[in-house]
């Protein structure tokens, strides 16, 4: 293939975000092409914990995993304190999935509905005519010859690589850099163990700064004796590499010593763990999924957020073809619909994430032991982005100030709750139109700067 090909929409990257968008656009009459540099067997191959809440499928009407796409049903999460003496149990339905199988099904459904899918095709850069984004320069990885795919809307769903977004003009606000301290570097292995796992329907999260500084380590059973286990650490802080910590700290635990029968898969990657990009759109351009930092900043789960941003993008793209307006203004509804829902939750959880990253093991232990946040609070915080902690403890402070070991922690927590609310409210006031974006970003940055100063966040 050479020369120029014309489509309505080109989706670059067919991971969870791009594949979901191709699925929903497949239901329309638009002429859509999705490309990815991987082959069919490597689809959705990014290393992952493979856990996802059932509600992410239900909310947008994406068929849930079934048959070989589903490895195990999940009934809830157990969150362990650093000493592992205290556990918070959060019930909630979810799945351990086979990403490859699910990804191939979503993509082939899109194909059946008329989307052109081209694998082993690498996007090289955005294609401009003058100042206008017109498409993507791509290369067939087998035949080697570069060619252009033209489209009215170019979607970057390439995750961290951001091959299109990062090459857009510097002055386009959508070209935003990810700070390394706003990311987690994660590594995992899928391991067969000698013994059956206890309570295999509960995935486990362990908060322990010695094992996973600025993140957590996880133990997610995906079979009766097969587990997806790994850890994520905050980037940019000079911590040891996750691969080293995995070997030194995890593999020396009793769960694993002399119990590993086989390692099925091993690998790592980076996850953005912050609020969403300030804008998901610009002229003729949309970014979704990890590419636009649509991830839960506290637990780093990004598949559900990728699905949701893709689903909203499909609606906005359809509307843009009705109005014929593909400028930032014409695509702006994606910002309004994302920022005022999941985006606002992400923003407040971003505050909570930074607070957590500054806590010591002792403080985390105190919080879990004293049930400052119980199971219901943890669940509601993660759903609403509002801190549902037992701040009633504060009322008792006057009486027990000398008796209580961590008054400062509780006072800080009250401030954190306040800033979480402020951040969320600011996102609910996301500007109606691109001309007010800079002002909004300025005020947003002030909230985060004040928070960091008041709480003593050092990064
Ligand atoms: C170790 C680890 C564990 C995780 N655990 C979980 C978890 O348990 N649950 C959860 O929900 N999330 C988890 N996440 C996050 C989750 O994996 C991501 O949020 C999710 O994959 C994002 O989907 P995406 O489609 O935006 O990006 P990606 O999955 O990164 O997909 C991007 C696609 O773009 C393609 N691409 C990239 N560059 C180009 C190019 N130049 N040309 C053509 N194609 C290109 C890639 O091949 C890929 O197919 C984890 C992440 C890591 C690293």
C-alpha cells in the first residue's frame, strides 16, 4: 500500500481504548480505520494486572468477558496494612481477564461491523498540511514503505508512547508532558504455584513502602493455583527498579519461596497515575486512554477508564460529523462529558494519591488499624472521588489529644478531604469552550500547588 488513503476517522493504537472506540464507531456509518503495530497474537499485549470491575462493561454496554476471555470472576478486594495484621475487605464484582482474547474479540466485532483493521502498521508521526492536522504517516512493518492515512479526526490511543500527541505543535495545549513522579513503573509475572490459593475469588493489594514505594504490590489469583503478581512504584523518586524489588522482596516471601512451578508471562511498563490531561481534544485530534492519562491515580487501573473515554469519544465524533466542525470547539463535548464525570473523580483521587505517597508505613498502619477508612469508605472514595473517611475522629481530638498517637495525620486528612473536594468542584466547572481553558488550567494548578504546600508534598 502506498500514496494517500482517505477515511473519516483514523484510530492509532488498538489497545483497550482504541479497540473500544473502533467497536462503538463500527456501529455508525463512518468510514473508520484502526491501526496497531502489533500482530494479531500480540493484541492488548501490554503487561497488566488483568483485573477489572464488572461495572466498566455495564456502564457503556460493552459485552462482558466470556468463555476464554474470562480467567476468573472476582468477588472483591482485600487491602493489607504494612504489617499484614489489618485487612480491609471491599466487596465488588469484577473479572480477571485474558487481555489478548478479549481484545481480539472486541477488534473482530468492530471488523465485522465494517471497521478496517490494519495490524503490523506503525504510526510514525502526525501528517500536517500547513497548520492543519490531516492524518497520520504510517509504515507497514512487513513491506516497509511509509504512506499517509488521511482523516477528519485523528485519534491517538497509543498509550504511553503518544506517538501523535507528543509530536503535535508545542503551543497546542493537548501536547502535555507526563511528569515522571505522576507515573508508576510496574512489573508483573503470571505464575503457577504448587498449592491452591486460599480465597481465590479475592484479589489482594498490599500497601508496604519497603516493597513498593509510592505504589503497592498485588496478588491477583487468575486460577486456583495461578496468580498475576507484581508491584508498581512511583517514578522519578530514585527508588530501586521494580524488577529488582520483585526479585528481592516479593519472591522471598513464603507464598513464593520454593512454590513457583512455572512463570507464564513476565513484563513491565509505565502507568500514568494523575488527573486526566488538561484537554483530550484539539483541532482534528482526540486522545483517549493512557495517552490522555485516563487512569485511576490511586490503584492505577486504566482499562475501564480507557473504555469510558473511548465510548464518550465515539459519541462526540459522531456529532462532529453531523455539524461538520472538527476544531477543538467542535470536539469539546468530549472534555465536558469526561471531565465532569470520571475526570473530576480522577482529579480528587490524584490529591489522595499524593497524600498516600508521602505517608510512612507506620502512618498507613495506623490508618488501616484504626479504621480511619473502612471498607465502605474505601469503596465510596474510589467511586465518587470524595474522601469517605472517619473524620468524626477529629471531633474526639479535643478530648483525647494526648492519648491519640497521630493527631497531625488526622488533621492533614481533614485538609486532604477539603482539597479533594476543591479539585473535584473545579473539574465540575470545566470551561464550556476552549478560549477559557488557559484560565481554568491556571486556577487548577493553584489548587494543586496550595495542596502540596499545605500538606508538605515534596515532589
Ligand atoms: C504492570 C501493569 C499492571 C496493570 N494492571 C492493571 C489492572 O489490573 N487493571 C487495569 O484496569 N489496568 C491495569 N494497568 C493499566 C492498563 O494496562 C492500561 O491503563 C491500559 O492498557 C490502557 O489502555 P490503552 O488502550 O490506553 O493503552 P495500551 O494498552 O498501552 O495500548 C496502546 C496500543 O497502541 C499501540 N501502539 C503504540 N505505539 C504505536 C505506534 N507508533 N503505531 C501503532 N500502534 C502503536 C500498542 O501496540 C498498543 O496496542 C496496568 C498497567 C501495568 C503497566
